[in-house]
C-alpha cells in the first residue's frame, strides 16, 4: 500500500499530512474536515482538493497540525495536503496548477514575526521620549 507523508508550515504552525488510498475521507486532528470550524479555515484547507477535482477522489488524507493560531494551522494544513497530493499522484501538471493558483500551496510562506526590541513595547513601537 502506498503511503505519502508531507509537511507544511506557516508562522509557528506545523502540519503533517498522510496520504493513503481510500474513499476520500479528509481528517484534521482526527476530526472530519466537513465539521471543522471556523468556516473560513475549512474553505482554506479544502482549496487544494477543489483544484485537484477528480484526481483527489480515491485518497484518504489524515492531517496532524499543532502550534500557531487557527488560520496559521489552516494554511499549514493546506500546504501539507497540496504537497502530499502532488507526491502521491506523481503529477507535475497538478503541481504547476497549484503554483499558478497560489505559490504558498507548494512553497511554504517564510514570513515570521519580528522579534521585540529592548527599547520598545514590541518589534516597531518605541517608548515615548520627551525633549523638554
């Protein structure tokens, strides 16, 4: 039986997807994606499957995701699913379709949070100073 493991990252969220032959069940942290909340995150996770269409029908996908926030996790999961499908189906056309639609489906987003600076309350904000 063919099993493909793929991972995706976004900010501090990390997702690992396992793609196997099956009846088209997609689970995120053991919960079926159909009842995944919030709805926006669910739609984001389902994007690579919508784009793949008929190709992605005979596969089961199990995603384990942790770290970060709700939308970061959704982005990480969609990257993992897209990468898993491409390597499972060995389909370069699908990969180019994903790249043209949204590059972050295959290539993870490298943007990270700026570290806090000693002079301020955050990365950019500085404490007020008085000249008088």
